[in-house]
C-alpha cells in the first residue's frame, strides 16, 4: 500500500503540470484530444515498472525514473544556452538547417530560419499548426502506440514544441536537417519531451540528424518521440546521437513507416546516461521497401543503455539489415533486443541482424536477444550475437611489435568501432563522430584481469 501511494505521489507531479500546461498550450480541438488521451493513458498505466510478466522491459529497470518527481520547465531563460556552447559540443555545420530545442522548448535565436519554400518545410511544430494543419493532423500520433507505452503517452500529453520536416514529392536537393535537443543547467530535476514529425514525399530524398546533448551534469529526464514517414520511392539517411549526462535518464521512441520502394538508412551512436533506451520500430509496409539500421554504443561506470529494435516485414519483397556494436567497460550494462517479424504472405523477404560486443571489464554485462519470428515460407533470414574480450593472441601480437598496452588497446577498440563510423556518408557527422570517439577512448582501456597477468 505504501508503494502504491508513493508511486501515485510521483505521478501527481505530471498530472499537476499537465493542468498548467493545457491552459497555455496552443492547438486545435483534435490536438487537445490527442493530448488528453495521452494523459489519460499515462494516468492509467504509468511507467512499465512491473518485474513479472514484463518481457519488453525485462533487463531495464525504469523504477528510478518512476520514483523521481521531474518538473516540466514552463520557463526557459533566453540566455541559458549560447550558439558557441553548441558548436563546441554538438555536430554543427552552418550549411545544415538546424532547429534547436532547449529543455524541450524551441529556441528561435539558436536555430536556422524556418523554411517553407520549394516543397520543403522545416519548422517548429507549434508554429506550423495552422499552415500545415492537414498534414499534421493526418500523421501526428498515428504511428506510435501511445495506448501501450507510458513513455510515449506522457510525451503525447505534453506535445507542443516539436519539429516538423516536410519534403514534397520529387524533391532531392535539400540541405541536411539537424534537430538538436539540448538539456541545460537547472537547479531541480526536470523532464523534456522532444517530438518530431518527418514526412518525406514520393521519390524524394532527405538527410535527417537527431542530437541529444547535455550542458549539465545534474539529473534530468529526456522522453522523446519521433515519427518518420516515407512515401513511395522516398529515401532518408538518418543519424542519431545520444550524448547525455551520466546522471540523466533517456527514453526515446522512433517510429518509421515505409511505403513501396522506400529506403531508410539509419546510424545511431549512444553514450552516457544512468538509464537509456533507444526504441526503434520500422514498418516495411510496401513491396520493395528496405531499411538498414546500424548502431554503436559505449558504456562505462554504472551506465545502462538499452537498444530495442523492432522491424515488421508487412509486405513481400522487403529487405532489412540490422547491425549494432557495443563497447562496455566498468560496471556498466547494455541490452540489445532485435526483433524481426516476417508476417504472413510477406514472401521473398531478406532479413539479417547482428549484434557484436567488446567487453573491457570483468564487471560489465551485456544482455543480447536477437529474434526472428517468421510466418512466411519463402524467405532468407539470419541472426546472431557475440560478446567477449579481445583474444590474448591479438594482444600478444601487438605488444610484440613494440606497442604498449594502452596504445594497443586504443587501436583495437578503434578498429572495432570504425566499421560503423566509417560507413557514415555525411562528412560533417562522420568527422564529428571520429573525433569524439577518439577523445572518449582513454576511459575504455582493458580493465579485465587477463590470464597469466597480475
């Protein structure tokens, strides 16, 4: 009984903030209904803290999030973040179209000017509610399962300062779009609700980046949702960076819906956070649709990162390639759950998934769970997972060539990681990742007691 009262008291903070939020939030009747439904769902279900019968969250305990009261930041100081700070820590190129959100709120002064020309719209979602009402109402909230997930439900309840990216049919020469979500220094724990809606028209191409950056070491909670829609023949190159504080909590959901002959290529990088979960769900809902999902995650100390990937092959002649790598040190933990479902009548499907992990400490742990659920009979599918340290033979070989242990370690880790980094086609993002990864390496030395060594 005491636990139930404590739980309700923590959720009461969300409910009270919502009452204040709905008085100030703009929106049409249909949007207010979506918000109210999200809040009702969250109030009924809360966060997935159950320890029994909770397979989706079996290896990730979100109890610390549920037990903490996070406040909604109704006011954001205009000078709390500068562009110089962002350029020093985040991927940045003046040629990109960048939308900056500080503590979940859109910052016009830090962002590129909104675009509404030549078939391209890049804007703050709140500002586009009137000019793009038809598109937003058609797609917003139609792909994520807010009724089954407390995190997406409460994000939907506080839906306001999101990002809208619309690419019209037959549009190719568009600059990369960067959605930059920044957590600033605050005196109390707060929650931010990043939200993105991306709709790419028929036979169009787009490059999209999402970055989650911290300028504070204090604890906070990022609860994000992105919906990405690819119409017939569309192509999207997607890059995602999570660089949160070590005391932060980060739960985000990316829902991708693909139509006929569309292509979605995504590369994600994650480091940091006390608890982090990157949820990606791709629906291949048209013949010829294909997706390639790559990822690299690094953990140290007591950090926890969970990559939960679901790919639904709903139509025949669809392809998917899932390839993630992890590097674990300290007492950190990582989770990889890759589920590929080939639905009935989705024949001629090609699906591959792989998760490889480099364990640098005796106390680090990876729970990896690749899954194939196949309900068709004419398919080619494969999956696998590996975890372990670098072999003594490789270490001995490098030491025999005159390298010290630290240098050998760095080279081996770089070689392991660069299979993902080198495949990034966007120069600015690849250069950033290369530099940031190298700068991060000193913490990731071999901490395991190797046989025969003191």
